[in-house]
C-alpha cells in the first residue's frame, strides 16, 4: 500500500512538472518497475547483497530532477526498491563559487551461519566406546548420537562445539552518507577550499565464535549484535599556480563500536571429561566446548568477553603535487602520513586484563608513504609512464602479562616454568618498495601495443618473531594489444606473468616431519613413546615443521575482450579471462588455483524510450590446497 501511494505521488509530480515547464526550465524523469523474486537453496551465496529475494515481489521506483535557473543549478536523483535497498543523491551549484554534494545509500549483506558440525567428525564408535542409550554419568559429558544411527558415541572426543545462539539468520545493514562543500573565492583565483564528511553505519546480527584451550578443538558460538559507526571529517585546500597544482587535506576518523560484547564461561584446563571426582568440571559443566587455562572464582569457571571490536581513531595528512612540465610531460608527487590508535587497549574490565585490553597504553600504528608518477609522450606514437612508491608501517610492541599456570611445572633445568609472559613484536612493521614502467606504442591506426614491468619488494621487520617469510620480491611482466580492424569492431588482449621469490608463508605451521615424508612416500609418523613425561608444546606444536602458504610462486593471467557495434541500435561484446597460479615450495603438497570466466552481452535500443540487454556469464574455479582433518582426541 505504501508503494502504491508513493507511485501516485510521483505521477502527480510529473503532471505538476509539465505545467511548470512553461515558466521554469527543468527536467524530470521517473522510472517505475517491478520484479518477481524466488530462490533455491541458500540465498547467502547467489544473492549475498540482494535483500528483496525474501519477498515474493518488489517494486522499483526511481527518478531524476534538474533545475537550471540563471546562476543556480540543482540536481536530484534517487531510487527505492525496499527499505534495505535504496540510494539518493543531490547537488547544488551557485555561479561555481559555492557548490554542495550529498549522497545516501543503503544495502543489506547476508552472512553465513556456521553449524560447526564438522568439528564432531572424530566422535565415532572407534573412540571412547559406544552405547545404545544416552549416558548420564559425568564421565561422559559429551555423549551424543553424532551420525543419527541410534548409537551414542563420545567421551573421548575433544573436538566439539556448543551453540548459545539466539538467532538463526545473520546479516548487516550498511548505510552510507557522504557530503562535500566547496568554496571558490573570486579574490583568490585558482584557490578552492573544501570540506568532506562521510558517515557509515553497520547494524545487524553476526555469529561470534570463540576458541578454548588448544586452537579449534573446542568452539562455542553466540549471536552478536552489531551497531558500529564511522565518521570521517576531511577539510582540504587546493591551489592551481601556473604549471603547478597543489593540494593538502587532513582527515580525522572516529570508529565507535556500540555493539554488545558477547561473554563466554570458560572452564579450567583439566577438560570436560572428569578425572575421577577431583575435577571441578564435573559439576556446573555448561558444555563440552568450554575449556581454558584459568580457574574462576568459584573454582568451576568464569565469564570472559570475546569478539570485541575496539573503538579507534585515525589522523591522516595527505599532500599532492602535480607539475605540468610541458604538453608532453607531467609529474605527480604524493606524501601520506597517518596514525591509527586503538582506544580500548588500555582498558580492563573487572580485572580481566589482557583478554579485554589493559596493555597499559593505547596501541598505535604509524604509516608513511611517498609516491611518484612521471608521464612522458616522447614520440608521437609512444608514451612512457614510470611509477614509484615507498611505504613504512610501524606498530607498537606490547608486553603481554599472562596469569601463571595453576600447577607447579619445572623445565628440563629445574627452573619454574609456570610464567608465560612475553613481549609481542608488532606484525605490522614493514618496508615496501614498488617500481613500475609502462610503455604504450601506437603502431598504426589499427594496432596499439602495451608493455609493462613492475618490481615489488617487501621487508618484514619481525618476521622471525611471527614465523613468516622475512622478505618477498615480486616481478610482474605485462603484454597487451588492441586491434581495430574496421569501424565499430575492437579486440583487446592482455597477458600478465607474475613471479614471486619467497612468497609470504607461515613457517612451522603444520605436520611433523615424518608426516610430511608420508605424503611424499616416506615412513609413517611414530609418536613419542611416553607422552606423560613429554612437554605438550614439544610433542604436538614443537613437531610441526611444514611451511604453508596461500600465495602463488608464479601466476598467469590471460584476457580477451571483443566489442562490436552492429548498427546504431545494436551492439555485442564478449570476454574471456583465465587465471592460473601455483606454489611448489610448500611442504608436502602444491598450492594451486585455476579460474576461468567468460560471457557475452547483447544490447538493443529500438528507440529512445526502450533499452534491452541480454547476457550470459560463466564462472569456474578450482582451488587445490592441503586439508588437515581434525583427529586430535586430547
């Protein structure tokens, strides 16, 4: 009913506009449409950003309005599909001395819900015994009919999950509002002063998951309410002084996380399966996915916050300069310096300490960058563009103060080993250098060739601390051509080859050496004979030697696009894209990605009022990597 009322209002504006057109110059355009909606399976995949698929039908209302009176110009435009899918914009200009622009948009983003059922894949009848009926003994707190065959398994399965969720469907509403005002003073020709503001709001529900004890062995999920706000304030000044154009801008950004912080009851480190009657987990046990290293005040467990997004602030200075050396040459230079600060890292709640922040200071990341671009048409048929960039990132190091382990432990030298405090070096610290050159050659009226090369070098300061690659060098080679054999026909082809020396990788990430050998024909892994006398960190984590990565060592990219204008009313275009990437330097397996995209589109415009577009697009992707299944049983 609301949509029909709005439609009548729009039609009324059209009629009023026709009468007004005799006195005032203006233009008015109204668009009305509708759709029938349906979906199969999960809309989170096929319609991730389409909110109206949940509706059987939906309207489309759009319009444009322009008013041009003397020195005054007003433009308005908008569209409305439903409350989660709308967009509006407007601008006002007075004698080019003062102008204002504003826009608002909103869309819905569907999010997945992880059922986490795969985490119980190892709870089978082959471990811990089986029963025909549920067991009420505290010795079997994780007893369940996992595969629905009437047999209750468990008791020894440490890979488990709990769901405390209050919502089943998740999604975020994104709202954006941007504004800009520009002032040009006649007394200062070439100078303009401006101010920009950008506001973003994210509201909705998302799934929050927390891990306990040993990585992903024990997982609990909650419904988390999202209510986040971001504000950007950007004053700037721009000056055109002869051959030079200079611009300076300052940005202040504030991010406020007003969402509810979920809290989880973590139990002690002795596990959900009680050892006799001395384990506090035997009473008051909330679920088999809750373990942690610290007792609560009640000797059973305590509640801690998790999945918290901290409030933050950012300050940025940006300087740009352009020098028009001649009609054939130009030089662009840039400088950026920014500071991003975590506003909550010096806070604690109820003595929680590092789980909530409380690092004693507001953590900060500094960013500095220099850029340059030189464009030179040194021949009538040749153009050279050279680009360069350097950036540095520097993050604060923090001292992490952890509570001591609750039981006496000594190392191999008899020293106390219950203190796990450490200094965490920043993973942000790095230097990056980029140098690129592109050459364009107009061989003839029909042919245009493109050649390019780009070198990128990244040096990570604390790579050893975080077990990642210390430095990476990338070489990118580019070839391209454009062919226009006849009027209305254009064929464009491109080929890029990427070679990476030492791709970014995580070292000592998975698999003992013996297990790596097994995958390439070696012997099976034999565990340490007496696990009870061995350090857990050495037996499990210390044996991990495999280097893993999801970055390519080399990649090929091929592209082909054809545009053909058949006549004044019809045109057709087709495209093909192929991407192949591989990394042979990972341990025990090869990382590989194979992607193909293709499509064809036909456009037909029989008259000024009607336009028809028909298209087909195809996408295929194959991704090969190592899969580590959960087989750990505590």
